[in-house]
C-alpha cells in the first residue's frame, strides 16, 4: 500500500504538494508569526510597560 501511495505521488506531483506541501508551509508560517509576536512582546510591549510602571512608582505616591 505504501508503494501504491509513492507511485501515486510520483505520477501526480501536484497532489503530493497539496498533501505534504501546504501543511508544511502553514507550519512554517505559524512558526514565523509566533516568533514575530514574541519578539514584539519582549522588545516593545514589555519595555513600555516597565517604563510606565517605574514612572508611576517614582512620580505618583502610593497614597494618591
């Protein structure tokens, strides 16, 4: 049965691309998107939040 699948994919390369290629491309795209979101979170959002938190601690007393 495995040889039949291999023969089928050898005869129809577009079908093998549809079966194996698109999920691999989706995994690569999701991985790259995840890395970009994590970089944005670590290098943009967290430093801004830290600066705002430190500024509030320094300039506004806890009693107000």
